[in-house]
């Protein structure tokens, strides 16, 4: 079995023409230098300048939503998306147990409580049927709110995360949110360029969050964005992420406690350059997925995770699902990393972290299985001869 993995590693190195292949890294050329240099020469490198507004406009157009509000990172975007959706202190928020910690942290910053739900093997994201079963078990409608009978708290929102860029099954989640008066807030941090039944992720609920960290499908260095189809909510998000300062020629008046979360102009300049290439990045990712699908077939007990039939995924992070009876995940991780191919496991389920171990949760059967089975492999866009 080790020989199969060594051959797999050698094929990856050959594909990227590198002796060490990182998990994911940004792709830049002269256009990024041109945009950023123009920003530096203008002197407007902080939260004021032409590129921030331009980036927001172009991002909204690409994702098909009315408005985008650019902020400093994806976690800040998710925190504000939850806030404008109505999440308040002591509310509970449904979310997958199998997600990056930022999903839970964003709720915690609002003094809300994460409520963990199991995921689906079909999408790797929140399972609508499991959520419905759990709601019927622990939920009670009272005065128009869903109450957790076990804690007495209001459950305010559902936050699905599109894992590794693969969209969750959104239609049943939208229906559940309507039935139980829950706000749908998409954690679309990883799914720029992903579509559910032909519609871009991030436009199905009250609001959504994107991330443009250096390892994402496109980057602004550090950055994120809030997406929404509600102009009033977008205006409010922009206001509170700019320290809630009331516009005035010179006075410093703030009408509530706000956040210094606005994206700097220099980061937005980088984002504008990256957006001009997003279609190429997406095309390359799909070519890479097909290439990996064939390579993984040569490994007994390994399978590349492919997009659900209702989705068009950006394939941000390519994922191998192991047969845990044939492969010990940590043995595979050790072997590949030792030969110069950077691979990583999926996140530790959040309910297993000390800081979130006492949060409410459903049964997490699939979460526990996927934790043992997932290995993420290098996912950089292909260049030059590698396309052939």
C-alpha cells in the first residue's frame, strides 16, 4: 500500500514540477504588481480609496448578489453576517460540527452559543435531514421562535458551511429556516465560484461570508466580504464595520459600538487583480480534479470526493476519502508529508475542542467517520504544461 502512495506523491510532484508541493498557495503575476503599485502611488492604502468600492461592486456582480461589503477577514465577515441576521447574546446557532473553528468563533464573538449538527457524506456539509430530525427532538415553537427545550434558549440561525468549496443541499435548509423562523447565514468562506443548481453560493439566505485568506481560491492577502440581497442590511454592515461613524465633514460622532473591520484599499487592489483571473482559476481547479480522480483510482481504498449532482464546485481543496479499514489516516499524512507532498486532515470536530465541548449537539455519527477518513491534497491551480 505504501508503494501506491509513493507513486501518487511522485505523480503530484511531476504535475507541479516541484520537489516540495504545498497544500495551497496564491497565484500572482504582473497584474497584481500593477494594481497594488497604483494603489501605493495614490497614497490611499487604508480603508479609503477607489479599489474598495470597485472590489465590492465587481464581487457582487460575480456572485450575483445585490451587495458585497469588504472587510478584514472571513471571520469578521461571518460575525457581522450573523449580527445583521439578528443573532444576539445567548441565542443558539445551528452549525456543522465539522467546520473550521471560525464558524463557531464568529458566533461566540456575538456571545451566542454554537449548536453542533451532523454532516452529510454526500456534501461534507450540514445535513438537512439530520437537522430536521434534531429540531423535532429538541425544538419547540413559542411566540414565533424556535426554543431549545433542553436549554430554554432561542435558536436564531442556521449557518451551513460549504466544505472545501462543495455546496450543501440548500433547498431543504431554506425550507427548514422558513418553517422554523430561522435566519440562514451561509459560511461561504471556501466557496467563491461554487454554484447550487446554477445559482452562486452566498445568495440564498439573509447574508453570507466569504474569505480571501492567502490559501483561498483568490486572495486579498487578508480579507473577507459580507454578501446580501438586502440594501438596508448592506448599508448597516458597512456602517458598523467602519466604526459606526456618522458621516460628517469633520466631526467624530459614532452612533453605536462599531468595529474597525473595513478592508484596506491596498488589499482590495490585490483583490481586483485576482478577480480578473477567477474564471481561469476555476477552470484549472476542475482540470485538477479530473486529473486527481484518475490518480486516486490507482490507490486501493481511496476515492476523490467529487461535487454533488446538484452543484458546480470550485474544488478549492481537493479531498481524498480513505477506507478507514485499509488506511490509517495519520500513516498516510506522515508518509506524504515526509516525501515532500503537503497534505492535511480535516479539522478536529469542534465539539471535541475544550472551549466548545459543552455546547449543545446532535448525534454526530458521520462527523466521527469523516474525521478518520479525510486527507486534503495539494490544490494549487495548474500552470503551463500541467494543463496539457
